[in-house]
C-alpha cells in the first residue's frame, strides 16, 4: 500500500513525538527561537542550504535586522537540490531532481514538521515515462492559487497552497509542450506574476546546450490561457530572448522584466563564447525584448532595487564571480565590484535578493567563508557578513511573523 508523502512523514515522526512531547531540546530545534516577545511584525530571511559534499541539505532562518542571528540546520533532508520561497508567514521548500516534493513551513516553527508535504508527480507523468518532474520554483497568485514550474516536464501545475489534503493540492495544468525542443521538454525554470499575468521563463536547453532561443510564455492568471505576445506574426506565442542559458530567477521592477544569460557557465554551451551572455529587459506593456545589456558578460543571478540599481552576479570561472551594479536606463556598469566582492577566485555567489528593507542579500557558497552577506544599497558597502548558515547557502527569500 502506498501512502502520500505528507502522511509517511507524519508516521515517521509520530513515535518520537509521542515518546517525548515535552523534550526541551526538540522543542528548541522545531520552534523559531529568534521570535521577539513584543507585539508587532518581525521579518526573516529564509535560506536553502546544502552540504559541501552535496550529500544533503536543510534550511536556515536569519533575522532581517538587528543582530541578524541565525538558526541553522533546520529540517535536514537527503536532497541537496533545494529551492525556497517565502510568502507571508510561511515558506515553501522545494526538493527538486528525483525528490519531487514541496513542503509548507510556518515561520513560527521552521524546524518542526511542515504544514504539509506533497508530491509533484502524478499518473500523467508516469504514463509519459517521466522519472522526475524536477520542480524548480513556485509562483503565487494568492494564498489559494500558485504555479509549480516543473523543469522535467512539459506541463506546469496549478496548485492550491492552502490545500489540507494532497488530493486538493493540484487543481490544473498549463501546457507548454509547444516550447519543447529536441530533448522533449522546454526546461521551464522561474516565473513571476505581475498584473494578473504569469510570466514563465523557459531555458530551452537542448541536451544541456544553449542552442535554442529561450522564451518567456505569458498566461492570464484569471483564465489560465496563454496570451499571444505577437499576434501579427506566426509562431510561438511567447517572447523570444537573445540571452542564452538564463539560469537565474527573472526579476520585475517598474514595468520591466529582467532576464540574464550565462551560456559560458555550461560545460558545453553549443554557441560561440560570449554569445547570448548579458542582461535583457522586457517591457511588460509591449512584450518587446530590448537589446542585450552588459553583452558578452555571463550573468548568473540578478536582483533589482530600481532601474538605476540593478545588481548582477558575473560568472568569471569556477568559484570566481564578481558582484556588479548596472544602470539599466543607461546600460552603464559601475566600475569595480559592489562591496569589494569578486575577482578573488574564492567567491561563489549562488543567489542575490533585495530584502523588504531595501538591503542586498548575497548567498556565498564558496569553499571558504561561506555564508550570507548583507549590503547597504545606498553606499554599496558591506553591512554584515559572512553570517554563517553552517551548510552552504543556495538561495534566499523572505517572510515575516506577526504577533
């Protein structure tokens, strides 16, 4: 007899919970020990983390301000392929390739059992011969509707994050098979919802080579139907990009989407060196993709503070990156590295994000001094870090708790 993943998790933890329900050590590990006793709203960064050997992973939470204390090694898992998304007083941890599940945690109990854990595989996948849906990210419309972008499939899932049973979780699908290339899938990765439209980035790698043009598909979130962004011309309905291997989250700010390309970070890009590298802006009103900015420079992560302050992680080589600032309105890249981070052969910034208080957070998973850096975006100076996450930090998101 097969049990749903969330039920199996509950069964495995039941005996320990019953044997020592008042165990102080266990309670401290499960609860948010960083919560203030005072009334009000407290903000946190939530960080997915992995073992340096990639033998497992966990997550950390960090105070957004003040002492920026961290609580690490929460809810360890055998999976090292993780992604985390904060929303309100909850965060969602995705276990990706060959793990194929998503868990919902309360920030009040970040190390305890999740509110639920559901699979991202179903009978349709089995029938198609899919061995791993490889869920990459989760994009929210509201608390009862979100999209799971499944890198190993041609179909994104529409889900209800407030579902209390696995049967209630999946509520629909989006068909992206039109964008599948020679390897049979479009490699959907990241997305964003803006003004009742879902934008889905598809890498469209062909057997891990960046030979096909990436696209952004646009869907109406009220009807879940695809919008033809260029009805005059035949072909795919989405927005064709000039960048290649867009491996980062797409960002949105003030009417523009931002997508980055880093084809040279692949083992074999399939295109000439530097081609398709850089940053591209897309006007969400006209769906027009502008020419590549910072052309020829491989960009692996992006965070947008404003049109004049776009932060980029430039890939130089293995364990060697540089943190840059670009003015998207002029295309000018500020001289030097932001906060002096980069060009030292011992930095591997895996993700950057703008916090709710306007700071730039950077996850450094390098071999030495791994941790989180916090940067003042007014002066581009280091404000804190490295804040230890014990394991190597991979991606950053934010959530809050209101007492």
